[in-house]
């Protein structure tokens, strides 16, 4: 019995060896490995970039973000008008068909926007609830009224995907979660959860059929396995290459590594709670100056980050060139602490996620050590993001590491979340977890809500940015991350990373 | 039944006191009111005991609630991924049992031979090496440097009814080898040591000496007389381990990106998908319980002296 089993095992073992190695992939197909699995095939059900990125291949929004700059371009809407503060009129593209053959028209747009406010199927309820009414003017014109002015409304339209009214209503919620029917450049073939998502080119795509015909998307969560997939040739394009493996990959002659400065900045949120030592601006300055960011970038990020002096990145409205980082100067830091009467230090807890940003836990560890050098007794408390983020929402924390970028390229919406005084009535400041508060800033910020003129907006948001970051030190900015991708050389893959880290297959050719 | 109830209650308490799923379900730009609404819609605003009682009554009807993330029933979601885990665990246990018992017998016959000392030392290394390290080493050696085995995934599969199997395709079987070895490695070492200990004890017994002196063939003595008696603790152990392999294969599944239910559990924990986590743990408890019962039955077959009255 045992021998027979042995024999069978040996035969399987030997017989399989030769067939394993080169799995040739046809010219117009590609295998892409990403770091996080799709959560669902419902385009409104997850606002995580990892899911939106995959959905961008099956669905289109009214607008889209194109190429390496992320410029806003027409998609299912040819153009839009903004006749008054509350109204947005979209003129739709004609002749677009969903993958099931249904034509795309104003009914679908109305249906899709209404679906946003249903918490059972949508994580975009914030967008959904700001809409007062949706009016169908004719088959290809839709007019949307918002409850209050939202200057960045159109900027967000690349994330709001259009669904087919008929097939979404006729199928169960569960089916809609599993099988996407959109207008996108790729049609859904198969999703084996945890294994792969297969898709095939939509030959009737309104922008023209995409160059690559078959795509296999493989989520691989474990970094070293992703590395193995790349080196063994089983994946041709990998996103989310860990910085620890960067040097190894660069040395590999078969691979090309692509760096892209990412939009996301990493910063330490610091409030100004009354009666806390850090209510004193000098203490906040001292903490800022105690942190050696250059060393963090060099040692922890291994050079794959650039220093940040503020939260927004340069293309975002509200980015202020005039803001400079405070220099690293522990002596000055000690002096400031002394002036503020804190020469004996104080205790503070630095909280942070350990599974969200590049090297997040290590950065937090380093910050704690830098603070200790100037006499501040910082305690480290890192935890999984699923526990960390709710604590930020609940306002339980004093000091925490977090990252941010604004998908609309306009800091207006973000500042209402991050630095407006926490106000449950108005719904502002829900991510201002360290209780930063400045009444002047709140007034100016609320005034921007109805400001549509882009130049004026820019000036005011830049002012707010300066007020918050440079004058009040509501946070200690650290750095902008870099996204790292690797592709197999010699296969003619043309790939340009996007600023939002999405991998949109119609932009890749081979 | 009582065990299952206790398990479910403990899970429920743990997950209710850690984090708030409503916040992540409302989206990153949600306001406080919107989060409250989500909580209401999913019944998360109700007091704890009401939620628990509702869960139990639904569970008795076979409805374990909908996943917060996928919005589809949690039980089918897990069952869909279970075949991959069961196949992986089965392969691992077969490898562990066959090699473990085989090598165990081999070692027990000549405990002091050099080759056998090597095997014993190797098994010690195996027991002490954590699974993720074994997995990464195997991937690096066979997948990256030698390039003879695929480093991750499940390969091509064939669907028979609801069961998606990787046993029937070459690529499926080759994809299975590394993860199955990784998963079974620890078990292999344990079974080896157990078999060796049992065999060495049994081989000194009088009836074995009698068997030798009767002139029976070595095969008959070793396998029929000695091994059968040494096997009882080994079978117990194998049974217990099999349940554990199914329930706790997630480390191996993570490393090899194996699309099994352990992988689903990990993702669900990261995303605080409580209905899936609770259902998974209940299911795992059920599997382990039923395997224990099966092992008790096997006992009786192996050793007719054991009777359950």
C-alpha cells in the first residue's frame, strides 16, 4: 500500500517537471500581478483605489483621468456645463453600448447616481447624499442638482461608474457583485476569488478596441511571492514592488523597474487639544524639528520617497510652493521645548497603521526615537488599519501617522475632513482625529464651498494650506511615496504608471 | 452543539469589541450622519445580545448572514473556496502520513544508523521551522532558482458540479506540490517521530519476537504485527492534524496565494468582515469536531479491543 502510494507520488513528481517551466503567453495577452485582491465586481461597492482600479477596466465614468498626468478628459459624457452653483449638466456620448448590448443613455446615468446613496450597495453614499435631484432633459442630456455647492463635483466623475439600469435591476444584488456589466474597454470573463480575474477586449469600445486582447489579473498579497512571480516569469507586470526588494530587482537583467512619484503624502497628524503640552505652537514646532526626515527617506524608504512640506502634491489645487519644511535641528527643538516650559518632556502616544502605507510601522518607530532624543517620551502604538482607521474617526487619538491624496485634485473636500474642527452637526472634521481646531481657518474654509472660480479657489486654498501647515502646524508632513512597478524586459510592454496607482489596461500596449 | 454555541459567542464578543465595520462600509468621505445610517441599515446599532440572538436564530436556519464586503451570503462564499483548502490539506496529510510513517518505520528498524540519524535531525529542523519560512525557502529554491515548480497559485482547474478541482490537470497538480509540502512538513515530522517511538516500543514486545522466531517474512512482521499496533496514536494525531490543516492553512495559503478559504479568512480579518469570520470559525469548529468523531470510529476498526458502549 505504502509503496504503491510512493510510486504514484514519484510518477506525478517526475512526470510533471518538464511541463512546468515556460508557459508561453500569446502576444496580445498579459498577466498582471497586483498587491490587493478585488473586493467585489460592484463598481459602487468599494471606494478603495485597489477596487476602483480594476473596475476602471469594466466600467466608464462620465469623465476619465488619462495617462501619467491624470488629466481630466471626457468619457461617457462629451462635455459638461456648470450654469449655476448647484447645477451640473452632462451631455452624453451617443452610440455607446453596454457589454450586454443595451444602449447607454440618460436613464442609466440617473439610475447610477441614485444607486450611490443606497448603503447596501454603495460606499459612495457621501457623493450620493449630496445630490438633490437628477433630471433627464433628453436621452443624452442629464442635469444634476446638488444640495449645496460642490466645486469639485466634475473632478470626481472618473470614480463614479455608470451601470446598466436594466441588467442591474433584473439581477440579484449578489449577481451584480459577481459579474460586472459595464461599457468599459474590457469585458468580464471569469473571476476565481483569490486566484485571478480574466477579461477580454471589448472590440466595440467607443474609444477603439484596446491593443491587448486578453488580460489576466492576479492578486498576490505576499510581497515575496509577488517577487517570485516576477522573477520566475509568471507575471509580466507587477505593481506594488516592495522597497526592500528594489535593489535585487534592479540588478536582474530580465526586468525593468519603473519608479513613479506617488500622489500620496505621509504625515503625522497633530492636534492642538487645549491643556495638552502640544497646544503650544512652540512644542509642535519642536516636534517637527526633532524629526530627521532625510534619514527616514534614506534608511527606511531606501531613497524611494521625496520630502513633503505639506499634504497636497503639486498638481492639486491648494498646493503652495511657498511652504518649506522646517529644518531638522534637535538643538533648536530642545530650545523651543524649554521656552514652552517642557524641558522635562511629556508623554504622547504615536499611533499608526502597520499594513497600509509603505514601511508605515518602521517610520513610526523612527519618529518615536527622534522624539526621545529631544526628551519627549513618545509611546508607539501600531495596529492593523481595520482597527486604526475607526479610532481616527472616533477622535480617540492625539498623534498619528496617516497618508492622504485627493482624488479630485482639489484640496477643498479633503480639508473639510482633515483640518476643519470636528463638528458632528455639520458633518465636518470626521478624519480630524487629533482634534485640531482653528476658528479662523474654519470660516475661510466654509467660504470656499461656494467658490467655483478656479483661480480664486486656488488662492484661497493655498492660503488655508499655509495657515494650517506652516503657521499652525496642524500636522508634520513627512514625504511623498513612490510607486514602484516592474515589467519583463524584451516583451515590448509599453506601460506608463498613473498618478493614482490604477492599472488601466487600455493604456498598456505590447 | 454546546461547543459550537460557545465558539460563536466568543467570536461575537471579540469582534464586537474590536473596531467598527460601519466606518469602513460608509466610505472614506462619509460624514458622521452617514456612518450612523449605515449602522442602522445593517442592524449594527442594536444592542449586542439582540444581534447575537438574531445571528443564532438565522444560523439555525442555515443563514449565516451576508458578508459586509461582498454583500452575498457568507456560507456559500466560504464553501466556494473550501475545495481548494480541502485538496491542499488532503495532499498535505497524505504526504505527511505516507512519508512520516514510512520514514518512521525505516528509522525504528535501525535507530543508530547514520542515515537514520540524519532523518531524525532533519525532522527536528522541520518541527522548529515556522511555516512561512519553509514556504518562502521552497518558493525561492524550486520556483525562482531551479524554476521547475510554479511558485504560486493553483494552476488550471476543472469544475465538477460545485467542486473546482486541481487534481485533474497537470498544471493543477504541479501547483499543488510546493504548498502541500509546506503545509505537511511540520505534520510529517510529528508523525515520523510518533511512529518511530511507537515502533521501537512495539518491536521489543514478546509477540514480535515470537513472530520473528516463527520465521514470518520481515514485511509481515513489520507491517502486519508491529505497525498496526504502533499506528493507533499516529492515526489519532493524523486525524486531529487534518482538521487543523483545513482550519488553519492560512499561512501557507497566503504565501502561495492559494485561493482557499484560509486566504479568504485573512482578507476578511483585514477588512473586518465579521459575518465571514464568525461563519468561518464556526465551520472550522464543526470540521474539527466531526473529525474527532471519525477518529474515534477509526480507533475501533484498528484495535478491536476498544469498544464504545
